[in-house]
């Protein structure tokens, strides 16, 4: 096995494979749900966001877990500028309860109100749609959203984040998105206190304007360049330069832990690259397994987790960076 084949196999195991039929079902569900919400709520904007939209979604560890499709809905700043998250969630929950009762064609089975920042809409299948309420400050440029950990209001723009990731992925020759999937799985296993957005933002900064010749080279570059971003809180939100997105590492007292881990992974990845360049693929793969062995997933969510009350889901190889809006 070559290093390239090792990473292809790894990606195949951790990627959530969404077939054309399932993608069409999801598309129709979120289009219909957004239409219903616009009719019942005075919204300024609504759009897809999150890892499904950016194609950085990875397979849940447990086959019983659903994957999330995030819909971002923005209320008027003039009418709701002083509202807190609980106010917005109440408006959304009431609207969704009404939609569930009166639009049976949508086949909503459950409104999940237990989530901290969003409201989940379940359809008896292996995905759910999460409604994320926010307030529009400036259309397409700035929104007041609520931090997933603290639930405090912050100003940001998920549209810009998606655009920047798309640009960096193009610059990289399409390899940045699979690299981010691998890094998100690595984070989940070894340093789950890190935010996925934090990893994505660092990767975008490292690779914007730079090509990537291989996944192994890209991962080694990430581990080589990332330490400077962790020495102190320094990473600002591209949509709001007044907001440091990595201060939480000091609040959580995890900065030293991630610095030590990243430096270890850097050394291992450097050895892997050296072995690969020497033609010793077996040793290179052993090096990479020291970093990524724990992220291997055996279950296949699409085969086992569809409820009998939900749509039939067909698996096929996932599509690269597709627009699902």
C-alpha cells in the first residue's frame, strides 16, 4: 500500500457518503422548511451553513447518531436586536410546532428542543435539520449569532467563512477539504476541546494561495505551520477583527496541552514525509498511523440508521465540494 492509498482508504472510512437520492431528499426538505419558516416568521435572511454546506461533514462515530444539516435564519436587528437566544428559540419552536402539525407533507417526526444553540427538526431518517437563529446586522456581511459553548452573542458571518474555505480549497487543487475532514476526525479523537471552526480557519490561513501536491504533504504542512497559531490567542474572525476566536483555549486551560500535541504530531509527520521521500512507504504509513490510527471507523451509518418511517437512503461515493443551496 502506498501513502496515497492509505489516506484514500482513511477518507473512505470517515467520509459520510451521501448518494444522489439522499441529497435530493435533503435539498427538498430544507427548501420546503425554509419556505414555511419565511411564511411564519419575519425573517431577513435564511441560508444553509455548517459542515454539510461546506462539504467538510464527517461520519458520526456511532451509527445511531444523526448528521446535521444547518439552516441559518436571521431576524431583523430593528425588531429583535435586544433579544437573547431564548427569545429567538421560542419563536422558532412555536413556528416549527405549527409547521409539524399543519404540513404533514414535510413528514416531521420530532422537534428537538434540547440543543443548546439550535432547534433540531427530525424526519425519522439518519439526518436532521438544525435551525440556527441569529440577528442580521448587515445583510451578507455581519450577523449576531450565539457561541455554541458560552451561548453569548457574537458578531460574525458564516457566509464569508464558506467563501474563504471555498477559495482556499480551489487554491489547494481540491485537497484542502479532504485534509480538513481528516483533521476534524483527528480532533474528535485526540483533542475534542478544539473547535472545528478553529481548525478550519487555521487551515484556510495556511493554504490560501498555496497548492497542495498530496494529502500527506498537506497534513505535514499543517502540523508544521499550526504551532505559531497556538502560542497565544491571535486568530481573529475574518468577519469581525475585534473577536479572537481562540481565546477559549486560555479559558479552558488547554493551550499548553494542544501545543504539546501539535509539536508531537509535527515531529511524527516530518519523519513520515522523510520516509515517503526515501521510498519507504511502509514506514511512512506506520508514522501516519501513530497520528491517525484511532480515527478509523467501522460502522456505515447509511446502511443501518434509517428509520422505517423515513425516506429510503441510497449510498454512493460522496461528491467533492458541491453546492447544496
